[in-house]
C-alpha cells in the first residue's frame, strides 16, 4: 500500500517540495527560488510558467533525494501564499504574469473603497479588511488598466491552485485560499453575488472556479505532469490549503488553545475558533482547513523577507550565497553575527516596511539611530528585532479578542534560527515552541494529503501522528524589560514619521 505523501509549497520567494512518511517524517526535500519581477514601483510579479518549472524541478529532486518509489506516493497536496492573482485562459495558459501578495499597485482603489465605506459594508460577509494585493482590488485595477487581460481570462486561481491545475489539468478553487480574498461570503462559506456587487465586480463571477475543501480529491497527476515532476501518473491530488492553514496544521493547531506565528515573507499571527470573528479591528477571518473552524489572523508583509532583502542588497558576498544556495547558510551566518549582541537602549531601530506596513498608512522601511560605532552585526540585529516588533504589534491587536497564549508555536523562515526564535520569546515574554521539520508548509499540505488518501480518519488524528515539537525557548525576563522599552521607542518612531510618509 502507498504510504508516502508529497507536500508542495509555493511561497513568496521560494517554491518547495518535500516527501514525508505517513507519520510525518521528512524523507527528502528540495526548493527553487522564484524570481520576483518588479517592472514598476509597487509591482511584484512572477512568471507563472517559470514558477511551475521550478516547482516541478523541486518535486523531482525531492523524490530523488528521498529514494521513494513514486508509485508508493499515496497523495499530493499543495499550499502557497494567499492573495495575489493568477489568471489563466480557456486553454489553461497564463494570461499575464502572476501577481504576488506583496503587490501594491491597487492601493488607490483600496483607498477609494475605504473612503466610500465599501469595506465596512462588505465586512459582515467577508469578515476581513481589504488591501491592495487582494484579487478583488487587482481585478478592479486590471479592468481599468489592462482590460485585455480580464477579457482573455477564463479562471482566477491562487498560487497553489495554479500548481494543482498544472498537476491535474482540473480547474478548482480551494476554500481556505478563496476565503481570504474578499471575493466570497466567509461567514456562510460560499460565493455571494452581493459581495461582488459591493466591490462593483459582478462580471467577475465567471472567473470563480468551483469550490473544494482541503482534503477533497481534485484530480490525478497527468502523464505530462508526471514526466515533468517524476511523480507517478494517476497519483491522487488533494485540494490543499492557504499557507497559513498549512503552518497551523504543522504546528498542531486543531482547536482554540493553540496560537501560531508564521514568520515568513508575511508576518502572520493566528488562532482558530468555532465561530467567525467579524470586527473592523481584525485584519482577517478566513475558513480553516478543518471543517467547522475559522482562522483569525493579524498579518502584514513585514516578516522575514526584510532580512533576505537586506542581505541580498547590502552584504554582497552573503547575498551571492543566498542566491546560489538558499537562505539556510546565510541565516546561520547571520545568527552567528547576532548571537553575541545583547539588546541595548541605544541600539539602532529597523522599521520592517519594505513591502508594506501594518500601521494604517503607507510607511516605508528605514534604519534609525545609527552611529559610527555600529557594525553590520548591529544592523542585522535591528532587522531581526524589527520583524519581531511588527509581529508584536499584531499580537497586541489579537489580545483584544482572546486571552494571551500560554505558549506560541513559531513557523516560517525565522523559526529556523534559534537566535531569532529566542528573540521572539524574549520580546513576547511567552514560551516559544518550534515544530519539527524543515518544510512546515509542505508538511501541513501533506497532512491534508494523508486525510484525502484515507491514511487517517480525521485531521486531528493526522496531526497527532504527523507533528511534534523540536525545541522550546523560554523567555528571559531581564531582556524582556529592555525589549519592552525598545518596543516603546519603536512605536514612538512609527508615530513620529507618519508626517514624512
């Protein structure tokens, strides 16, 4: 009987694939960097065909590294960044470049919606804020500036739904991803023409594919996809999920007790509950991968992508290593540089707003408080800290809706760094646990694949068998006091610079 599982994760900057045993042990993994195209200020795109080729190569390499016979793979599932926009035509060809979740070209459209109160009228149904990289805003922008793209389009997909389409040839939209787009009724878990009408997008209804759930079987690997990926033709493919859901499952999040931080390109902070939370003070409520649960999230593009940008642009030799070998070696080098530095009042501050902000206005990234005695290790430390402070801003908002957690599970690129994870514990003054595994997004997808293949009767059973904690970081109270004062300075700086931006 086939007992292996393949998870695929199309992240903001890297496409990853991993092969797992039925108890969640990683047998082989591989990745390919996604080239981010920025043809104009505020634009963030990717070549969809190139993304698929890189994904297929990563799957093939992961299988080869695992030594697993592709015929023994029970199922495949995909995850990926939410929002953005991936349009295909009636023949399944990309209409244009895919658009990433860090794109801001539609900012003026979102500002108009907010000025006119459209976002608040839609809130009882969508249960989330609106922002420029959501597909509703991007569709409105394309209709105005690239009408030919909308005319050619036959289907709207998210990143992982496009990958699943390339695997199976079947066009489907998975619920957790769609529930984060402001294009559906999240509370009732269905498409809703009234939602489209509120955003003046009624004609876009034709682009919305049939909805499926994370563990639904959504086709099988085609012969063409098998030749490209090394998977066996006919392998079942599950619906998959939004990457925040995948990280939630890989962190053991199956009820309302868990609290999860995803420190990746986006800095996401989340928990789940039986009832959807609809509140203008919350960033987003979406449908969770486990039926009957909703995911409440505070997040923004203020995460670990800031470190990658800094290394790439300012540390030439390390930036070259990053491009050649991935983030792992660079993160180890950065950890060594930062590890010996304790927080001090006079250290520089970094505002992690390179791709967007979480402060209610279009702030930009910057370093404050540099002196001639500061080194690049001090600056690296400021980048680490700034990203943690951005997460803390979101957490403080979530605490208005739920008690502070007894423990936090940390995932995403920052979780690979013991130094960064300890900083999270010290800033938050909460124990931080890091789940086991190098590719947690792919593991979360594999959990859905395991349920879809019938290896486990439920998500709860699959999570219990496939996930575990690798390490735990206890908070340092003395450092916490220093960080509390520095976080106060961070907030003061954000407020003082508002007039500049």
